[in-house]
C-alpha cells in the first residue's frame, strides 16, 4: 500500500534528496541532515537537527522518527524522544533529536542520513468509561510476571 504525502523542501534543504526507501521492503525513509556546516556531537550531548522538510500527512496518519540501527551500534547515536511523533496537522519543519550515548564524539555532515521516518495509520479512541474491567489471562501481572527467560 502507498499513499501520496505533500512535502515541501525548505530553502536550507532544497538541494538535499527527499527521504527515500533504500530497499523495496524498507519500512522507513532515511532523513538527511539539513545542517549548513558539519556538527560535532560529543558523548552525552544532544542536538536537534533540521531536515529541511515540512509535510502534510493525511488525517489518520502519523510519522514516527526512529533511530538508525547502524548509527546506534557503531556510534551510540539515539533519538532521545524515540520514537518522535509527527502529527498529521504539523506543518513545521521536521526535526530530529539525537543524543550521543557512545564514548566518542560523532561528526555529522550536511546530507548525512541521521534517522528514519516511518508513516503509520493512527487509530483514534473514544473512551468508554466503566466501573471495572473484565478478567483476563494476564490480569494485573507485569514486569516479569511470566518469568524472565
Ligand atoms: O522528533 C520530533 C518530534 C516532534 N516533532 C514535531 C512534530 C510534532 O507534531 C510536533 C509536536 O511533537 P510532540 O507532540 O511530540 O511534542 P510536545 O512536547 O507534545 O509539543 P506540542 O505541545 O506542540 O504537541 O513537533 C518533530 O519535528 N520531531
Ligand atoms: Mg504533543
């Protein structure tokens, strides 16, 4: 299934590629850093990185900004609000919030693929408030109640 999504490349990202699926089965489209100069992120430091993109998601969809496993594994880079949520009515620039959880400074260059955008359907809830909930197999068991391995 695919849908059309309106996208604007902002002036500071006009020369960067649109996010794209790297393989036919990819769930996420990689987002590029629309930074003007290179950026150094020392260990434990955070940065909010521009993508140069604004989008208009159709109603009933959301965008999720997720980290890239390779950056996490090799450099300790994570999205610290993971997953970031892009609301369907958001028209501002998509930004990526990264933290360096590794031991070395990580350098980013303009155009680097810093995270990925996954588009998902959203199910809206209307609360049906009740006095008590019906029993279930799990009941109130949590946090390892089924055993740890
Ligand atoms: O990683 C992210 C997360 C959010 N946003 C944008 C799109 C989203 O629609 C908006 C608000 O995000 P969120 O709801 O997570 O933040 P909030 O702290 O609840 O702010 P608000 O009160 O504006 O909803 O910020 C991004 O660009 N990148
Ligand atoms: Mg919010």
